[in-house]
């Protein structure tokens, strides 16, 4: 509960309103934003709806929100007849640029632009409209009111529709006073911060990122097992995978054991026996959790198995063969479904082929060795706990071991009568709003099998049963996936809001108890329900769909264009998700054809960097441009966002726009320019597809003023320098720029990038100009400079990493000391000052420079 408002706080509340709704027009500072607003639509000021005295927000946040409360308000509407799903126009607009985020799958959302209400996509999470008449911006964010959540949809004749739904035929309503929040600002980045801060104070059901602690792995390098093994993941493979990295000169500081470790079974089979020999994602989606510990592959692991000289080998070729057979099995299963549907006479032959392939898969799995086979006189430990202990014995730098699980336990939930929990198979019912989303295997399989839902009253027991066991077994966190399956099964349980509240509360309590309050990565969670109800404690989550190494629909160019699509997801979703969670850009594979493209974006993503390489398949030269030998990374201090000139553009298939994203290092800024052209969302086909005519070199410009320096208090002074040095990481070029300089021209090839570092130039005595750029062998050069102090006529610098250090210096130094000893350096007439820096293990890679002029 916030303290009572004092006179100082009260004085911060301004009474003038930015907005006006009258004569069926919704105006912003006197200029119409929406026309033809229905008579049943209302607009109320923030102060008339929100009750600050009831807010649980910290006093500092509360005062900030009250200071700009006059810039926000709420849309409402009323119907005569109550319903569980109500649709209403909030007006029409045309000829104004907008940026929006919409759900293209149940689980995932992405960017969309347009100029009218009819250009919107279904399930829009928010819309940001440019108002050129006032050189400002307005955002409209559908939120939660009572037991209803809302989203925006396209209407006819330029109208914007809002839909409020409870998800339960038993929960009906007719009137809303605050179903969407509206906010105004002259700065689009301030706009999103202020809007979500205001909603946080209003709803009291989530917390902002600034209020929470981030998981320890945020500034580290890791490995996820998914693309390396799929469902075949096992202890021997994981051990050899980590050993690969160690031998290659990089130490993963965390590992995520993805899907395939749990004890699941299928309806109709022995409820006490694990499903065996699963290979590809999809096969497991109708499986249900039948016990809370690990499956047989991990349960039979014997302590010390992999630490001795005769540890069992791992054969990557066997994995390749399994994948090929898995694909063959998947194709035959589809043929079987088609044969059953068409009553084909080929069904018997297909069944015979399936049996043959299953036998071949079983033979490839063989008798997997997870124990020594010899009975020891000493009492051995077995299972996940023994395995994680061995991992930490072998890999001393491994700080965190996370495991995957679905929000409801497994993809298909929990199997009734196999645990102590009250579980029921609940048929899935999709909201009509999802009709226009992309076809998705997960949705098909879960809907077909229904969901084994633990009764909401036992949600806390569900998570504590899983997590307490994991914590005792050496697991330090979880990646929670398939989050929005809850909305499919909420009809009997008070609707989607009430059901979500109970489940997220149970999850939150368990994370606090078992995983230090922040040991969780959220995934498949891109819907406003989750962000407004589930992020009180959760502080990290995925901001893009999965890394797809190839197009599942068979477009051979998908290996290229899907990577640009991924970057667009992450960049634009961070505008809203980054207010509540630390954006996680997901893994990639270092030997992929577009691995360098991905690596460039991860270098400045401001979060953890992790790969999902197959065992034995790595590009260590590339990884070492991202990661220090100790497994830490030169991390930016914020998360990247699109530059202003990209906000209302389509960097995927407009033929003209290069995606530019800005971020900060401690002593400078960085802009990444990525040519993502060549694919995008097709509203007619309702899927992402290639636009090959756009896959071409794209020209553009970049300028230091495109870094939004004022978005962090500690970087605002960096935006006021007289001059900057600009370093192009890929081109290895250096130049000078002022705030009034002409922009730098560039042309970016398809699926390639450039990283521009901007570092303020400092004038030393005698007019000498100096600026440290950092280690140029790292993609995020500026992130390697961890401390900087100008002393007299020189500079003291702390740099982390080994390699080639570069600074701009208008004159040659008289002396250069590295860790207290004078060293040779190279100074070139164009101002490049270079010195070679060793990695010093004893100093955790940190070197001290002293430069004297």
C-alpha cells in the first residue's frame, strides 16, 4: 500500500487534459485523432479512474506517474446486453502512420504498420499513432478490467474495434470504464515508459522491470539443448556438448536443458511408464506429466559416469540418423491422418511403414548407457542431482542449470490420477480472435488432445512440487513455455483473467521459494494477459518467436529470410515488453549460414547470449567475437530499440528500410544496422513468407543523434558532447562526427549488418582529443571498456578481454602503460591508437591502461 498523498505529491497532479471526446471526435490537443466515435464510447481521465492511495507502487514511481497523469486516460464503452465477448468501435482514423504489435500465433506477437484503423491486424496488443499536427505520439493499449481482457481489431471504413472477452460463458458484462489506456507524449520512447508505468499503478497486478532483479545469467554466455538434440536430449550428449565448448576456449556459464527431460506419458498407455524414444518437436505435444522427477534417461544416470577416463562417447552421426528417421516418421503420420480422413485403401501399407520406421528409431536409440553397469560397494547417487553435481565438478564456471517445462506441466498438462493433484482433462476452446492467426502445430496438437489441467486451487502445489524437487537436484531456474494454453481451458474456471491470476500467483510463489525470486525465463508468452497478470516477479522473457534454422514450410530461402523476421520480432516487441521484463533474444546456432547476422544482433541485445549448437558443430571464431574466455560477455547496459526513422517503416519488405536499433554501453552508444528485407507477414495467407524481390542491398544513413541518449539517466550526458568518434566494427573504419554533421551513408547487403559505435571525444590539456573505442576483435567493442577516468593530461582505462584495443587520439601518447608496465603501441596519422592486450586469467581478464600525453 502506498503512503497517503502529501501536499507535495498532490501538487504534481495537473488538471489540464490533453484529450477531449466530444461531438463524436476524439481530439489530441485540439486536433482530431479519431472520427465517428460511437455514442456509447466514453473517455475518462487517469485521475478520475485511478486511485493512487490504493497503489502498491514504490513512492518514487507513483510520484512520476502522478506528474504526467494529465497525459493519460481510459476508453470505456457500454452495451445494453451483457456478454462474455463484446465488440465495439472506438472511432475511425485514416492518413496517420501507426506502429502496432499483434499476435500472429497464440504464443507470439510481432510488428505491423499502416495508416488507418482498417489496416490493423487481429489481436493487436497496442497501437502507437504519430500525430504530425502536434509533433507528438499517442498510444492506445487494451488492458484488463474486471474479469475481462481486451485487444484491438480492424474494423470496416477505417474503424478501430476493441474486443473485451472473459473467456467464460458464465462471466458476462455490459459496461467498461477503463478497458483501454491512452497516453500522449512528444517522445515515442518516453511514451511507452510512461504509459506502462501508469498502467502498472492503475492495475497493481504486475511490476515494471526497474522494480525487479534480473537473473544472474543476463550477462553471460550459455548453451540451450533444443536444436542440439530436440527430444533425444540425454546426460551423455549434454556433457560432451559442454566439453566441446570448454575445449574450444569458451566456458558456458549456464545451460538450459530444454524439452525432453520430463516424465511424460500418453493417454492409452501405461500411466506409470515414460514415453520413450521421442525425436522431433510435435510428437510430445499430446503427452502429459505423470511424475515430477526426470524421465528414465536422466533418472538412471549414475554419479561419476562421465568423470572417469572411460566415460561413454557421444556419436553426432547417430543424432543425424535419428533426425532423418524422425522426419520420415512425421511424414508418415501425416499421410496416415490423410488416409484416415479420405478412407484411403493405402492405410494398411502406411501403418506397416510406420511400424518399420519406429523399429528403426528404437534400434538407433539402442541401449543408452546412463550407468556404469557395475555394482559399486559404495552407495552411488543417481538421477538429475547426480548429473548436475558431475557437471559442476567438471565445468567449474557453470553457474546455472535451467530446465524447461510448460506452464501446465507438460504440453498436454498433467495426467489425471498419476500424481497427488486434482487433475481433469479439459477440452480446448479457442477464442474467435485467434481465427486469423497463423496455423500452428502446437495449437493443433494441444486442441486435439485436450489439456490435463490441475485444479486452480492446487496451482501453487503443482509448481512447488516440480520446483522444490528441481532445486534439491541442483537446478537453479526454469524456462517456462506454452504459457498461453491457459486461455484455451478457462470456461469452467471463472474465465481467462481469474484462471491466469491463480496460476501466475502459484508460479510466482514457487519462483520466490525455490529459485531466488528470479530464476525463470518466460517463453511463448506474448499476450497482454501474461504481462499484466504474470510479471510481478518474473523479470526475463523471450521477445521473439523461436530461432528457425530453416523454413518449416519448405522455402529454401527461409534459412536466410527467417533470421531477419526474428530480429524484427525482438526489436519492436522490446518497446512494450522491455518495460516489464529483460528482453531475451533467444538462441541461434553458430554454424548456421546466417550465424554472423544473428551474432551481430546478439552482441548489442543487452541480455544473455546463448547458442544451440549441435555437438561438434561450432564456429568458435565467431563465438569469441561475442564471449570472453570466462563465459561472460561485453553486455550493453540497456536493451536495443528501433530508431525513430524505423518506427513507422517496414524493414522486412518495403524495399527501402534497413532496421536500425540503438543501445548504450557505459561510455558510448551503439547503433546496429541490419538488412532484414526479404520476408514478412502476409495478411491474406495468414503466415510469414518470403518476398524475394526485396532480398537485395539497401542504402541508408546513420547519425549519432539517432541514439536516444536521454533514455537512461546515466547516459544522458553522453548525448551532449561537442564531437564523437564513430567506429564501424565490420568495415574497421574510424571517423569523427558532431551533432550537426551530415549522416554517414551506407549500403547494407542482404542478411548482413554494420555496428556503429559512438564515443564522446574528450579534450585534454593542449587540445589533445581522445576517445576509447575498446577491443575491436569483439562485435560490441564499446562494451569492453568498463572504467574510464581522465587524470591530468592522460587517461586511465579498465578494459575486459584480450585482443586489439583501439582508441582515437589526435596526437601520439608519450607513454602507454599496461598493468603497470610500459608497452609498445601503434599510433597512426588518422588518429588510430592501437595496442595488443593479453587475456590475464588471474585478473578475470581485466587490464589497466595508463596513457600519458
